[in-house]
C-alpha cells in the first residue's frame, strides 16, 4: 500500500531518511520540508557572491562502519571523488591551551606543567587510573573526570576549560560534553613510557600517546575512516544529494513553515505547511522529525509549557583566505581552550582537501562562540573578532590575511551539553510519547541519548527507516 511520509528538517539526517525511504520503498510518497533556503544544515556550505562554497567549519564525514549509512555516500558521489582518510589520518587535531598551540595532540598535554605541580597530581591521577572507579557509567562530566583522572586534575585543569567552553561546572555537564571536544584522555608521559604503560587497557583509556602521528600500528582497532569530497565545499555534495532526491521522486520544499500538526485517532498525522505562497495539508502515515523536539511539542500543542533549558551559545563562522598556509602544521583543526577570544575552533581546510587552496589563498574558518546572555554578534563583529584572534593565536599575520569573509551567524546557535538540557530533552521526549503518535519518529541530535555526531545520528536513522519500512 502506498505510504505518505513527511520528513521535517533538510539536514543530513532528514536527507538520509528521505533518500533511504524513496530508494527502498519507491511506493512511498516522501515530502522533505526545510525551513531555510538550502538543504544540508551544518553540512551545507555558505555560498559567497562568486558562487564559491565555504563550509561551516570542519565537517568531515566519519564512517558509521555500517553499510546502511555508508553506502548512500558512495551512491551519491562515487568513491573516486572522495578524499578518504584512514587510521590516524582520520582526525589530525590540536588545541590552544595556556598560551600555546599544541600540534601534537588534541588532548591536554600535562607534560608542560611545572615539575612540582606534576608531582602533586601524579598520585591521585594514577590512583584513579588503576582504581575500579566506574567512569563509563558516570552521571555527569564531573563524575567521569573524577573517576577517571582523580579530583585534583578534574578541578584544577578540566573545570576551567569546561567553564570556558560551556559556561558550566563539570557537575552541571553531561558526560558527552567531554566527547564533543576531546577531553577523555590526558597526555602525561613521553612516547616510550606510554608504550610501556599502554598494554594496560585502563592506562590506554586515560593516558594519550604524546604525538598522535606516532600511534603504533595495531593500537587503533576501529576501521572507521573520514571522508571529504575532493572538490572543496561540502555544499557541492549536498547539491548532488538534493538532485538525487528529486530524481527519486522526493518532494523537496525549501522555506517551508509548519503551520499545524495534529494526530488522528488512527495515529496518522495531519501536517499543514506553507512555502512561497503555497499552502498544503498532508495526512502522513509517518512524520520523521529531524529537528528540535521542543518545536514539535509546540507545533502539536501551542499552549504547552516547555521545560526550562540552558540557552545555546551564539555561534558565528568567520572565513578568511591567507597568503601562506596557516601556521598549524598539518592539523585539520584545533580547539581553543583559553578564554578571552571567543574562539571555539579553527579549521584549516587545505589539510584534508587538496583543492581547498586556490590562487585566492588558503581558506580557514574560525568558529566563534558568544555567551547566550550577551547580545547576538553581528557578522561584522564576528569577522573582526575572529581576525584579531587568528593573529593572536599565531595562525597568521595581519598582512597575510588576503581576504575576509564570508561570515555567518547560525540561526540556532551551538547547543550546550548541560545536564539541564539533557533532562529537558528527556522530558520533552516523554511528553511526546504520551501525547503524540507512535508514527512520529524523533531523529537528529539527542542529548538525552548521548547522540551528537553525524554517524551516531545516521545509525539511529537507519534503524528508524527499517522500522518505517517494515511496519
Ligand atoms: C556548529 C556545529 C558543528 C558540528 N560539527 C560536527 C562535526 O564536525 N561532526 C559531526 O559529526 N557532528 C557535528 N555536529 C553535530 C551535527 O549537529 C550533526 O553532525 C549533523 O549535522 C546533524 O544533522 P541534522 O540533520 O540532524 O541537523 P542539522 O544539520 O542541524 O540540520 C537541521 C536542518 O533542519 C532545518 N530546520 C530547523 N528547524 C526546522 C523546522 N522547524 N522546520 C523545517 N526545517 C527546520 C535547519 O534549517 C537545518 O537545515 C555539529 C553541530 C553543530 C551545531
């Protein structure tokens, strides 16, 4: 029997679901509703006035190591059109911490601390490393850090960085906050000492190799690779993806606005939407909701009072072209853990995409975070702050910046991984389960389930698609 499915949200998650349904159930009528002018969400690109694409910071595709998720990528863009980064090249990352750019690793490198400080930390660190304290099941980032590294290290070194990044204490943050950046290990020893210790699983889980590029063969067991299109700009891939959706018969609607949602007695969902003067009503057998569940609750019941949540950081993207390669060695990106610059991450696109550097120069992107209680920045402010920061961080000189822009302020900001937000999500999910329909499926980021990275989102979506196809 022909099914009608409405997918809301044209990011990679919604696009994937629409694609799989249209491909594997060709009798399904799929409508994909996207509220902005373009598909792709954070995996789209900013297009400048010359038609050139600029990504929203570093966005590689990390394989899910599940063909249901990984195969569509190759179906949309042939394998030879992808850069494929295996093993330790999957993610070459660093960080700026305590006034220094660390290019050896994206874990806190504690070897630079004064000897006396290291001595004072050593006992509690290794007591924790060799204890049976359970960090995997920790209820908060604070508990995770204390159980894994000891209270001293957690309070003296991790807490200030987390405060800077998320404006919250470790005990206010969900454990996945530590995975969003890379804070689940520290660097303590030199290479040989690490090799000696690393036969112990607990040591290896807590202590990182000092130079990421020297990881001995066999230590990394995951086959996961990173992919990036050979043609610079993920948005080109998104355009190809959209064309494929249209070929498969998916009705793609941009600038769509949901004006009403209601659930019928038979569990089907009536969706009212409008776009560019067109208004439509669809009675959907399934509604795949790949955007904020808070908006879903409001759409189903405008009078519902949402649980209180921590507001996202304002998020800006600032692009520059540099005359010379940025001074960050072969790093794809680095996080900034020092306060005062509003910088979250700096991306060097030419480190993982050979066509990124052109006669215009070397493209870099600075992701800027501004606290939610401050006024939203303008594009000009974001570009000016980011430019100053690039010079201060030593990535380039003012003279070397040959082009500034484009800049972009993200409409939703960067979600903060706090326990309060996790609980708010869980509450919204449970209220939706009570009030909604079994035929409304919640996809996308799910902090209450620790789901943030794209491959995690797509793995969950692959299971959802199977459910929709088989029920
Ligand atoms: C700044 C940032 C950086 C990130 N970096 C990475 C990374 O490097 N690697 C990684 O794996 N993950 C990263 N993530 C996580 C990221 O959210 C996911 O990887 C992935 O992009 C999520 O895809 P999505 O389709 O669920 O959401 P999104 O990409 O956010 O797409 C959602 C889409 O829905 C649209 N939309 C929103 N509301 C509505 C509505 N009411 N009606 C219709 N459409 C709507 C939006 O315009 C958007 O196009 C990042 C997240 C952010 C915010």
